[in-house]
C-alpha cells in the first residue's frame, strides 16, 4: 500500500477520503489505480509524439513497403494517436481484409471520399498500387495533412480535392466538429455554406475519373447523399464500392436498397463496413 501511495504522489494524485471510500476501499483503490494507468499511458503517448521526426513524421513498413506519414495533430486527434501508437495505417485490419480480397487493380482509378489525413489514400496508392487516387477531404486542417502525406509517399499522380462530395454540386457546411477526432467531422449540404460540394456525376466526363474501379465512402452519415449523386458514375464504370456506415442497423437497409437497384450485392467486412460489388 505504501508503494501505491508513493506512486500516486509521484504522478500528482492526491488521495481524498470520502464516506464511500470507507465503505468500499477496494473500489476506491481500483479507481485510483485506473487513474494512475491513464496518466502513465498519456505520458508514454507524449513521449512518442516528442520522438516523431521533424515535420511530425512517423515511418513504418506495410509488409515490405516503406511508409511515411505526417501526424501533426497526434497529441490530440484520435486517428493520428492510433497510428502513432500502433505504428501502422489506421484500421489496419480492415485494410488487410481489402488487400486479401484483391479488389483494386494496377489499372484502377480509386476515389477516396472522406480521406481525412490520407491513411487510406496512401494505402490504395502505395501498397495496393492503384494507378491513380482521387482523394476528397473538406476539412482544411485534415486536407493540408492529406496533401503532405501524398507527397511524402511519392504519389505524384494522386489528386486531392478540398471539398465535400454530395447529391449535387453546390455548397455545404460543417454539421459537427470534434478537435479530438478530426475524422468524425460531419458535413451537410447548405445553400450558402462555406464549403464547396461536388457530385461525382458532374465529373463523369473528366479525364481524372476514367478507369474508375473502386470508391471508398466514409462520410459520417452522408453516404446516401454521396451515392445518390454518383448513380451515373456507378452505372458507367461499375466500380467496387466500400461504404462505412455510421450506424449499421439504422443505415444498412437504405444503402443496400439503393445499390441493389444498381445491380450490387454486399459483403460485410466489419461491424459497420461493407463492400458492394457489381453483378448481383
């Protein structure tokens, strides 16, 4: 007990004694130990942040492929914290499943809608070898890091768009923002909003979209808007589509109905993630 008290003092934890503590000293001790563990984990994380290369760069290997990722918000942002902690791409298990399914070919153009800082975009381009990556990220803070990460990994043919993707081309605005989880920022169409919005169908004639073989949609609940504005693109190119749902039970039926009507069937690859493939 004396050692535990000394550890508390070293971490700045001043024990207080209440009637509840006296009634259940085991629970009180457990709570204090949990606090000590959290403080220790945070101290370790801050050490990892301090050891990043200049430019907040983390280097690791994905298999035999060397990867460099700038993580300027790793101290606070959830995605960047997890990447630094694991020294890997975010959601590595999902990306590994995608790699095993061999759905992206070297001739494919890939759309990464909701690219955040570019973890998935870099994986598509550098690890899976997609011919071209089109990355869409409306949040300026994340977009700047996305551009840096594409550059760090030599993806010179990749194109990054600082805009939303929606049902029509127009404007939008932030609906919810959390500085501790930039990837959970949500957007919504807004007639006079400050954020530019594009529908994929308005890009169907663009050279950049030719050879479209895969679309990833991870847009915090706005996936139906994205898909409804891409019906002509989907009909024309028949890309494989990865949809990340915010709430599976609430969102899956409508998503499956829309894409099922376009000739797609679904394979579930995670609690809220589905791969929709043409040829149902």
